[in-house]
């Protein structure tokens, strides 16, 4: 079995995954949403302190599995440096105490493997990764070869939801709340412009749309509930329309064998509906993770770690470094 640890942002999580059949045997996550909601977003130093409290409590529950462990896996990039260090420190301590090898796992690759928890991988695969920190279109040949087709120029898809929620006075995290309000709103009420509409550039951008929403909010002296619902619906429609326009552009002459969507924002059902229609038009299956594994979790890190273990991608205590940036991770087209 492999014990995996995730602490890249504000979720403390540990999992146990069996090597022989990829079965997830144990998984627990402690969310910090309530603590960070008081500040309208993640406070890195607070997140680190909460990890220091939560991770040892979860680890205590995994002790019955210790005798069967073959390796310790941990997220070491990308993420908040002060929170990554909590998980990496625990992983190194366990490696020494139990005399087990270490596996450093990239958080973004972990999200790709959220599609394969309890099952075999199906590569090659095209991926839309949408989270609070990233919006990327990827072509995945295997664990070692991941090609970056497009990325965001500024804000990410998920981040734009949180920032719009803050403008509207909605609690953090705002993504699920905006989606719920949007169901009660008129998505054609406000005519926001699709980002990069006149551009041939293969990229994503949400700063302009975010600014359009800000001006709209400022133009209303009193925001009643229906207006908030209409703004949420109109914003969500354009945010997703921008994603879909760029995806369709990327695959205009490129074949798709299968397509997956991962990351915290992949739980958005409105987005999933549009991706399902797109994949149907391309006669390609759409792969999605279970809702519980869309956001950050150690189960996806553990599933990725199995492939890393089988390929002998071990690291030493000294070589396991924390890398907050993921800039050079993927092969750029």
C-alpha cells in the first residue's frame, strides 16, 4: 500500500491506496472553508497552522495500515509553500521512521489521476483542468508526457467565480453558491462580452469578464436577490462560453479519443453539460471524477503515486523539494 498526503492549499488529506488493484482503502479530508470564509479567501499562514493540527489527527487513523506500506507519497508542487511544507515534513518523518521510499507528486498531475481512482488509467487523454488556481487544456500521453495546449493569461476559471462572489457579498468559496443562484437567474439579463472574442490566441482570460461584472455590480445601488441571481447566471454563461469557444478552436482540426475535466471547478454541472454536448459532437466519451474527488484530496495523489511507484520514480529526503510554481511543468506546444 501507499500512504499519500495532500496539503497544497486549504484541505488536509491523507489516503491509503493498494498497489495490486489501485483500490482506495482509506481516505479522509478536513476542509478549512469555515475558517477562511471569515477572510473571504485562503490565508496561507492560517492554512499552514490548521494543517499542523489536522494532519496528525488523520494520520493516527492510518496506523493499522503501517505494516503494509511500501512508500510514502506527498504533494510537493505546485501550491502554497507554507502549506506544502506541512505535508512534505510529515512525509519525510514517516519515510525515516518507517524506512520507506518517498514519492513527490505534482498536484496538477494528481488532478488528472482523480479520474482513475479505483481503476486503470486510459491514456492518451485530453484534459480541461479548471480549479481555483489553474485553467489549462492538456494532452496527456502518459505520466511523463503532458503537453500544454493552452493556459490562462491571468485569472483562472475557478478564481473568477470566487472574486465575483466577493463582489456580490457571497460567502467563500463562492463557486457552488454562484452555480446555485444562477439556476434561479436569467442568463441573458446582462450582456457580458466573451473574453478574447476577436483574438486568435489559444489562451484563456478572465480578468476582463471579472471587470465587467464589477462595473455591473457598481451600477446597481441596491442588489436584490433576483438581480444577484441574474448576474450570477449571466456571468456563468459567459465564463463557460469562453471556455467552450477556446476548446472548440483547439480541436477544430485535432481529433479527440477521449476527453476529461478535472479540478475543483469541474464539479460545476452547467460546465459539465456543455462539455457533454461538445464530446457528443466529437463522438468522444467525457470522463469526470466523482464529486468528492473534484477538489483537492489525497486519494488522487495516491492513485498517481501508484504509477510513479511502478515506474520507480522515487526521490530522496534531500531531493524532495517544495516548489510553489508549476510554470515549467508541462511541455508547451
